[in-house]
C-alpha cells in the first residue's frame, strides 16, 4: 500500500495522520488516497503506450463523485450499470462519449436517459434487449450505438459469485448465437449501429491466462465478423484484474495490459477495458475503533465500530482484508476475531488476527477502496460511514456520515 505507510509506528494516509482523521470525522470512515488513485490510472494509461484505447472505470467499484471526478479529469471513461450511475458520472463531469453501459437488465427509463445523454456504447446482453433498444431509439428518432457482450465460456478461476464468463452464468450472449444476432443488428434493425464487441469474464482474477483465452475467442469472432462485412470499431475486454489482499500475486497492471495489446496485435480496433477493483481497491482503507474486548472460552473478540453493513465482502465472500493497527505496539499479542456490532454471526471483518489491542485503539481494514462503500447498507439502522479523500497533507470530507434523520425521513406512518 504505497500511500498508506507507517511513520514512527503510526499509520498515515499520504501525509495525513489517521489519528487526526478519526478525531475530526469520527469512525467508522473510509479514507482514500488521491495519489494512489491517480497512480493506478496512470499505470493503466501508460501501459497502452500510444495504442488507441479507452479506460472505462467500472463505477460500481466505488461511485463517490470525488473519485469519478478525479478520474474524469485524467481523461478516464466509465462503465456504468444503471441510470443512477449515469447521473453520477454526468454530475462528476464525465464525458458522455466515454461512457459504456453494461448490465443484463437495463430498463426503458435507463436506456432513454443514456440515449439522451449520447453515450459511447450500449453493451447489449441479450437479443430481447437489442430489440427493445432498437424500438426505443426509433421512438426517440435516434440511433443507438451497440456492442454485443458475448459470453466466451472461459473459467476465470475466481470466487463463483464473481465469475461471469462461464456459459452457465446469466451474463452475455452465447458465443454460438453472437454472429446471428450481429447480422440481425446489421441488416434488420434500423435504429442501432454496431460499434463494438465486448466481454467480461469475472472479477479478482489473479492469472493472465483466462484473459488471454477470452481475448483469443473474441478476436476470432471479430475476424469472422469483419470478413462478413460487419465492421467493429472497438473491442471491449471488460474488467476483472485482481489486486493483492493477502497472499495473492496478480499480474502487474502493465503486464496485463501489454498481454492484451500483444494478443490484439496489428488489428486497428480501439481497445476498451473496464477496470474497477484494480483502479480503486488498494487506494482506500476503512478506519474503525475498538469498542470492546471480550474474552470467551477459546475465543477473543475485538468488537469494533465498523460492521458488515459498512464492508460486506467478508460476510458475503469470506473475503480476506488485512487489518492493521493504526499505532503499532509491542507485546501483548492475542488472537482476535474482529467483529462488528451487527446482530449476525456473519458480521465479522477478520478471523484469527494477531493483534495487540486495548479499548479505543484504531484499526485500519485495508484494500477496501473497491466494493466497500458502494456495497454498504443501512442494516441495523446504521448510518453509512463518512468518506474522506487525502491529498498530501490535505484532508477532504467527500461524503458526510449519514444521520438517523436522513435514514428515516422517507418513511411514513399510517393515518
Ligand atoms: N465490467 C463489468 C461488466 C462488470 O460486471 C464488472 C464487475 C467490472 C467491469 C469490473 O470488474 P473489476 O475490474 O472490478 O473486477 N462485489 C464483488 C465484485 C463484483 C464485480 C462485478 N462486476 C467483490 O466485492 O469482490
């Protein structure tokens, strides 16, 4: 974590003290590093080295407006999956001509909003969606730019809940039907224009091979389509590059991009990718405070003020996040179950962690920049955490902690 380092046994976010942040904004809160975010984007960008490309950040990983705006200012594009994400990107200053719209269940309102905004491309996931989009575009007297998301039937070798490229998954159009549907789009539908070809095989991939296998299948299809006179302007190879949470060793961004580019070879198509986690995952941490220590027979519990509603990944995928003390101490190490206040046994942030703890200590749950805040909820009527962006010494509140009043305001009691 290049932006999160110890200085004299105290953990800092860039040049900002986490102790100060906790004092000023309270806990739990997410803390992000602007430098780390910009560095990750630049690493992707540089690796494309002159090749025509567009990095479309997968907004679902972390959709805070400040993060979207920093990426937009760097020239990033965006991969959205809802009308809500569209509004966020536009509000954050994103260029509509750099937006691709993914998702199996886009509804009519969302499609209309995207057509009105003039996005770069709809990543269409079924024949029915294509027909629907054609009809809507016709009613709006416009042409919808489309790419078919094809399911390459590749094993991404990742957690089954986040694997998307196997033929039994709900995503994409089966390879065997892709050509027929491209022909329908090209020759029968008057209000769609084919611009691209797309796939996405899963998330948190730690090997390059599945990406190469999927790219090879996509390129073979692309060549067949071009031979049949169907011109493809861009090839979208999706997201999915993993990060290091614990002992994984995913390929470096540069190796991944270079491998994709060399597979595409001399072909002229613009390359799109949709990274989420690999852009933001290691640029954030969740800052939490120890409320109570509790010693049950054979188990020590550290009950902290962050919970599964703040960070769902451990409960949902049994995901591992490193948990670091904000102040390093010597001695008195115990094995702790780090758990939250929510009334479920699944409410844990980490099992069997070796820590030296006393009440009120601060802990940092690492690698939580992606799918942390964006998957949070209000379960147990817990207001969602504050979000803070550090930039050198500067500390910016980019989302205020929710209040209970805000949570219950939309609700109504019967007369
Ligand atoms: N493109 C599409 C069409 C996607 O469905 C996704 C993620 C991405 C791009 C970005 O993938 P990434 O580069 O972040 O791996 N909540 C899970 C991850 C779900 C990913 C869903 N799709 C987690 O916390 O691990």
